[in-house]
């Protein structure tokens, strides 16, 4: 038990014990005044009744406060769960968008690299063909130059 509960139980036990030990005194009638009227009643019972009413009101107040706190905590927990679910869905959607973006970007880069490779290969092949044509032309000139050296020096 909590210390406050133990203290409250001890005080309640002390009041009950005091009432039992002094029951005859509690039941002795006395002249009482409320300010606007006078009456005769046992002062101990009046005070004990007021104490019981005050304790009941205090307990009612505590129960109402605990109930409202529990309901508020439940509402906050529900809102927190809703917000957590919303955040999780947003996070999942961001991951999905990121995955789609990366897939699209990688596909675009792969396509661009393939196009660049194809263009480079075509350029290399073109240069190779040009080089081969130039080599062939040089070879032809050399062959013609070698055949023409035995004939005349004025041939083109």
C-alpha cells in the first residue's frame, strides 16, 4: 500500500476506536446553535456525521478526479496511437516514394549509360573505319608510288 493510503486507514481506525471508547459521551445531548435556531442533539454524533459526510465528499472528489485522469489518459493514448499510425504510414509512403525514385533514377542512368556506350562504340567504329580507309589510301599510294618509280617520275 502507498504511504498515504496507510495513513488514511490508520486515521479512520483511530476515529472508529475513539468513537467506540467514548460512545456514551458521543450520545450525550447538548444545546446546539446554528446561528438562526437552537436545538438539542448529541454533539458527538453531529460531529461524527459531519466527519463522515466530509470523508464521503472527499472520497467522491478523489474518485471523480481519478476517473477524469484515467479518461484523459485513455484519450491521450488513443490520440498518440492515431498519430503514431499516421506517422508510420507517412514514413512507409516516403520509403515507397524513395524506392520508386531510386528505381526510376537507376533505370534512367542505365539507359543513359547504354546510349552513351552505344554512341561511343559507334564513334570508335567510325574512327576505326576512317583509320582503315586512311591506311588503305596510304597503302594504295605506296603501292602506286612503288609501281610508278620504275616508270616515269612525272606521273601523278
